[in-house]
């Protein structure tokens, strides 16, 4: 079922038809992703990086800098003012000498809009577009007066925040395309670097003469997709670091050559990183229909048990996060957002042509990884794996139907390799609880153990874990394994859910929760005055059967 106003569909010969074009529309997620995807690309998207001098981030480190490196007997924030004035003068002089505009941003002005306007007029391959100036809150160091019991008052450097001027150097780089470096004009002169992996990729394709068609922040088609993926994979921490060093050498710098020789050098950490999977469809309607169906079927993805599957992280009651799924509509374009701690996955239909699945890491510690840029490869693995896991959950979730033979087979005991596998009857409370609990382990790469599944099944049956003993769980694991719904991980005592197992569990769970239980509730529990169309239809059917039966009795 597709949201109203998306595309008119009728079913003819079992295939959905697009009325607007008279063409068949794929009806399952697996079919669309397998048969109607013309291009697939994994690429680092936007990266927002913190550029800082590690030793200057604390008051003690700053005191060491002023005393040992600058030779000042008393460290104080008063010593910062000359450096600040010199840096501001150098930045404004650089803009004048380079012939670029010094732009003061207005309050709430979108800086991207200003940059796009300059990009339209830029005709070179590399250079500074303009220097922007804005007041923003920043972390700074201040002098605080303290009292010593013997020596009396003394100054001490402490961390604080203040509204200070920032200078945006908006740049076009020949290898990375548009980017910006933002300097704080106050000590310790931290900076930010923002780059875009898709813009880097487009530049690399153009340099090699590979024909491609661009999406906004993406690629729609490419003459050599395999080369394109290799180029995207080659966006490494070393390349980004070299880019930063290149522009630090060209732009005004708040530290002297003597400071740099003494070890005052900028380091880089990750503030935010986006890892994107783009899947381009052969016809826009394919992606739109698929995406509307995926949203409808997966509005519960934000539950903790689903979040831990997608991000491959254990979630407990102490995990700091809001577990939610948000469907956000911008105009008529919906997007799906799933949160995990400070990070999230967002998924949307890009420009009506491609499905974009994107993991946004806002804090690398969410995944027990350090913030230094050198950890980029580990972050890539986590981000791209989360995208794939989400798609796998959605694919199996959307295509969870099982055939009549498989359904009938589950209802009967059978022998497998000389062992008896008991039935998994639809509607049986124990089978239903077992398969519903199995959904919670569908995508965990390390699988689960006896006690893990017991902890999920027992509450669904209204029992404690002790009442639902290890022996009963062993019996259930055995029949699940014999029927191919789970498999044992070699050389361990752990099990992994198979695709057939996940599909079967989803079919049982959704058929009961979304069809049988609501229908029975409407038919039997609804009061007579509020009878629904379904209950009235059932009553009418029952009356007709009764009349037919009475006619047969009279005839006899």
C-alpha cells in the first residue's frame, strides 16, 4: 500500500502497473534493489573536523606554552591579545592582497547559499572564494584569580566560552572541490575543516576523464562504476590531513614558525562524519514506491531491540539515548531517521532518482572508537555496515511472505537427519513467543546463546527466566536449528538467525499482530452499535451460510 498521491497503481496479471506510464512496477524491496538498481556507490559524504593544538586545550598546557615556549614568567590571558590582533590583521590583509571579498555574515544567514552564489561566478580550478566573518560561541581560555594560603592571590588559566569572531576561508581545491576552513580568532585558535567525499570523488573522476552524471551531492551515472568505487575508497585520513596542511601553509596562521618548531602543531579529530550508500533506480517510480513501502513497514525501527541490530551495539537500560523512529517530510519528500545515542541513520529518496541511506556519526565514542582522524577506516566499516544492515532488515521485513508449502510444513512434525523436529504451529503461544523473540537477534553478527533467547522468550510467556528452564530452551533451539531457521556458529555455543528464519519470524509475527488479532478483536470484541464494516461483513456471511445450511436440511 502506497501513500495517497504518490502514484496510481492497479494490479493486472499479478503485477502492479504505473498508470502514468503503463509500465510494470516492482512490488518487493528485494526485486527493486536487485533488478532495478543501475548504480550503487558507498562513499564518505560530509565530514566536519576539529582542528586543534592538543597541548593548548587545557589551562595547564596553555601555561606551559606561555612560560616555557614564549618565555613569559606569568601566564595570563593578557598575553593572548597581541597574537589575536596580529592574526585578525593578517586575515583581513590576506583578503585584500588576494583580491577576495571579506564578507560579514548576517544573523541566521545560510552560509551555503552565499557560497553557492560565489561558486557560480568562480571559473578557476583552485583558490579562495571569499573570507567570511561571523560571531559564534567558542571554547576559550580565561584568567581566573585564585588565592594561595601562603603566597596570596595568583592568576590561573581556566576553560570558558565566549562569543568571538570566526573567519571562514571558503575554498575551491583542485582535488577536493568546495570546502571551508573556519578559524576562531581567540586563543587557543581552534579551527574547523569541512570537506565532502562526493565532491572529492567528482574531481577525481573529472581528472581521469571518466564520464559521469552528477546528482546534487552524489553521482547519478558513471562510465566506469568499478573505478568510481575504488576512488571513493581512496579518500583516506592521510589525504584529508595533507589537504589541511596544504591550506594551513597558504592561509594566515596564528602561530609563529618558532612555535611550530617547538611542537605547536595542529591535530585533527572527527566532530561529525557521514557515510552514504546511494542506490540509483532505473525509473523514479521504482524508488518512490519502494521508499513509501519501507517507511510504512518500518516505523518501529527506533525500538532499542532494532537499533542494536542495525548499529551492532548492545543496548541496555543504562545506554544514554532516545530510541525513536522519525518520519520527517520536507514538502512531499519523506525521510526516515533512526537514532542511536548521539548518532543516527537517515534514509531518503534523493532527487526522485536514488535511495540514499546514510549513517551520521556525531560522536565516535558511541562505537568505542577514538576521535582522531586516523580512526577514519574503522569509522567507515561501522558506517557502511550499519547502512547495509538497515537495508537487509528492510528487505527481509518487506518481503517476509512464505509459501503455502513452507507454512504447512512448519505446522507438522518432521524427521531431519534421523532427529525429530516438532511443529511450530501458528497461534501456539510458545511458538509465537519463540519466533517474536528471534526477531531481536536477526542481524547480530556474533549471534546469541541459550540464555540470551531465554531472556526474551520467558517474559513473552509471562514466565520468569528460571521458570523457563535451560532444558526447554535447548529443546526449542534444536527444533529451530533442524528446520533451518537458525544455524550454529562453528566451534562455539552460539547461534545465528538465517534469512529463512527471519522471514518466517516476521511472517508469523506480522500475520498475528497486524491481521489476525485486530480482525478477531473487531469481529468479537466490538460493541454492536459500533460494528465495523468487517464485523458487518462477517455477520452477513454467517447469515448466508445459515440460510444455505437450512435449505439443505429442508431439501433432505
